[in-house]
């Protein structure tokens, strides 16, 4: 709104809420934009709020000493997303090996319907076992990577104080104690 009296009203609202810096900024903006009006009152309020602003600044300096260092960076978020994506790709590889193992199983069944040659069956059976082993390995690695990626991402985003990852039947449980700001 082009009317500077709104700036004075905003200053009043901030002052009543105890936000001295914001109130002072609104009053100063009012003084810059108001050609006439309640300038003396605004100037008086700016002077009165100077003490309050100094107290706020001192309190901020004291609290800064007790604050935690900066929150985890964006890099940790991206690392978590990248690790999780790699885990999904690894699990996808596990799916491919599972399908190959099942196809090998079907090949053995088809082969043994007509004539079952022992050498062919043993070779196919070994191939199927190898594919099954590879699938299990990729599932384990993929699940671990997804859990690690989720943990990193949660830590970075939620400012987690304490994160735990516990194995559970069929997966893992991720727990986090977070603090909201």
C-alpha cells in the first residue's frame, strides 16, 4: 500500500509483540516515507526501542554461544539421495538375477520333460544357483544402501539428534530423534 501510515501500524504491531528490531525498522521506514503526520511519535518510539534492540542483540550473542554448529549441508542430502538411488539400482539388479534363476529353473523342467541329460542339468543347476546367490547379494547390498541413504537424508533434512538403523525380518527399521525448529 502506498500509504506510509501502514508502516507506522506495522511498527506498532511489532512493538506490542516485543519484536524491537522489526518495530524499529518499520518506524524508520515510516519516517523515510511519511512527509508529515506522526513523525515526532515515531522518532520517540525509535529512541525508546534502541535499548530494547541492544538487549535483543546481547541476548542473540549469548545464545549463539550455546547453539549447535551449522546444520548438515546440502551435500549430505545429495549423498543420501545418491546412496538411496544406488541401493534401488542394486536391488533392481537383484530382480534381474532372480528372473534369470527362475528362467533357468524352467529350462531344467522343460529339458527333463523329454530327455534329461545329467551334464546339461548340472550346468544349468549351477548357473541357477549362481544367479540366486547374486540376487541375494544384490538385495542385501541394495537394502543396506537404501537404508544408509535414507538415514543420511533424514539426518540432513530433519536435523536429527540421534539416528538408529536396526535389522528386522524382511528389512530394517530406521529410527530418528529429531528436533523441529
